[in-house]
């Protein structure tokens, strides 16, 4: 062990683990500091539904043995309609996936220290030069990366992160058996990932069923406690109450039971990042935040965030003058907007507008999606204003006016 590294990464999630893998492969001395004890990892941080797509699996060499089920379709549901699109995907066992990242990172040359909660940045002349962790332990590095998620102990103290509570999405999920994935009156969810827009179940958010094989599935919901949630929420009901309400009233769960020890809770912020880097420092993954605001896919964006940070660190450390100044590190910000989350602002606006819409409008949306060709749908999902305009109706004018008023008020 040493007390000085090229790079310190705080957090062993998808972003931190991928950043460490790439840096070690490039020959840099990198250490990952993880809060959890190794014998428990990742019990406390096993919080993701872990639905992803072949592009992520191929780009990052993810092995098949962390996949619970390969899926063929993505299904969108509204209260009375549904839309199915052929889109191959994979539902991962998130705990196994995180353990693989650690094992592969170590084989590549990264060092991991567990039970090593990062407490604060070490500063010299106002610049970060290392971290304090596990109480009073200290490490120094040329570059420090915060991949701790919303906790962001380094990014917050450096003034890089400004995560707002009003933008925090919360979610809960059960892994269940006995689920009827091909129930009469509903879309066939065999080998599918389904997202449902229905304020009765998830006011201001969405719920999901991800088939994990046989009669098992991941079942959950999430929402942001924003104006849409306040419009549609019922008094006295919390997120667990909404999930139980769905389980009690949807015939697909009539004979379903929760799998013991398979409950997941998580949170992420849905907002534009206010900062990502400064002298000797980058914030990655959900510290930024990085999750896709529209459909909640986070693994791929976090992995791309980690890789982008590794590219930046490698470039800065191997330059002739070893420049890790804020200006040099800002390469990361540019790459993030270009490669990790392009059109982020447009997708955020789409998300805010989508969750303001009433349930009846979701039924209309499904009908519109069923009438569109695949290219037009892909363009709309990517934030094309022309494609989005095709989904608008005259009766949307009051909704758009309210949306504009609320954005101006902010």
C-alpha cells in the first residue's frame, strides 16, 4: 500500500468501478474507497432494477453470468392501453454485477479498500490533494473522483455539486415469484421490461415489471415529490403504500409473493448538473447526477460517465506538464455533454411535461406511439423537437400553458 496515488475514486458503484477499471488498464495507480465492508458488499447499495441494453453489455465487456434474464421487448403501459416495441435488453443481478466490477478491476490492477467511508477532501491552497476516510485515515492523489452518488461528500464541500431535494426521485422494488406475466387483458410481458404511466399507482412517476424468467419479476415504482405528485397523490399514502395498492389490485399479482431478502430502495436526482469538475477533481455517476431523466436508465450512463472521467484523467496525467487544473479537467464536462447525456436539458423538459399529463392523456400517447414508425419514435425519445411535435394535440394547450407558467416561476 501507498499513501499517494495517481487517482483516488470514492465509491465502488458502476461509475466508480468502471473509472477504476479503465485507469488501471492504462497503467495508472488507482485506489477505490468503498463505504461498505467487503464481506457485506453490496448489500447496502444493491438498489438498482438493473435493466440495460446490449450496447452497454458489449461496450464494457459485461459477462453473461451477471444476467438474470435476457429480454426481447420494451412495453409501455397506460391505464387502459399499451405499446410494445422490439428492443433486446437484459435484466442484471445488480449485486453480482457490482461484485464483478470489483473483481475485474482488481485483476486489471486497481486497488480496493473496503470499510473506507470518505469523510472530507484534503485541501492545499484551496485545491483538493487527497481525502480523509474511515475516520482519520488520509490518502493523497493527483486526481480525486467522487462516485458516491447523492451523498457527494467531496463534490458538495468543493462546491461542485448542488443536488436539490425537490428533484430527488425515490423508488422501491420487490423481487417476486408467482407473477402472471401473460395475464388476459394485459400486454404479454414474457421476456419484457414494462414501464407503466398511471398516477393512481405512481403519482408523478411510473411503475414497472421487469421479467426475470419463469414466473419471477422485479416489480416497483418511483416518483419525484414535485407538483405532479402533489396533484395526483392521495393523503396519507407513501411509496410503500402505493406499491402495495398495485400488488393488491392488479390481477397479475393475484398469486404472487415477495422473495425473501429481495427488496430494494434507492434514490436519484433528476436535474441538470450545476458542475462536474474543478482543480484535480471530477464528480461522476449519480453524484452529478447522470441517470436518464425520461426512463430512469442509469447503469449505462453511469458506466459512460466513469469511462469519460478515466479518459480525462489519463489525458491530464500523461500530458507533458501533468496538467490537472480546472481548465484541463473541464474536458470531462465537454465529453459528458457530448457522450454521456446529450440533449439532457431537452429530456428533462420532456420528463417534467410527461409527468404533469393526466391519465387520459397517457392512453392517447399509447395510441400515438402505436401509429408512429420506429424511426420517428427513436427521434422523439432522443429529443427531436420535430418528432415531439407529432405527439402533441390541440387539447394539450392548457397543459403546455401550465407547464410554461411553472417553468417561469422557477
